[in-house]
């Protein structure tokens, strides 16, 4: 599902204008991004949690040339699925 499909589904399901649904989706993503930037963890009960994970610098290799490349330290977002969402997905695949 793309972002615009999510907006359309939200607008349709709750009978609100697309503009309102778009603001809700944008607000959610902005809030999560800002929290992760500040180093906070975001938990949505029944869905999952987002957390920033720090990675150290390391020496990698360019896959084409095999030449050594230094990779800078970085912080990336990580999503961990919640128990309720796992169960819903498992039930739906049976």
C-alpha cells in the first residue's frame, strides 16, 4: 500500500475529505520522524514500535571494484511488529 492509497482508504473508511485524511497521515509520519530524530522510541499499541538504532563505522567494500570503503557511523529507524498485528496477519493467511 502506498502513502496515497493509505490516505484514500482512511478518507473512505471514516467518510472524511481526502485533505483531512492526508493531514492525519502527514501528521503521524512527521511525529514519528521527529521523535526518532530526537532519539525517542515510538510505540503504537497493537501495531508495533519504531526506534532509532545506532550503527558504528566500519570498513566495507565496493561490490563492483572490491576496493575498501569506509562507512560512516549512522542512525537508522527500526520497526518491530507488535504481537496483536502478528496475530492478525497469521489469522488472515490461513
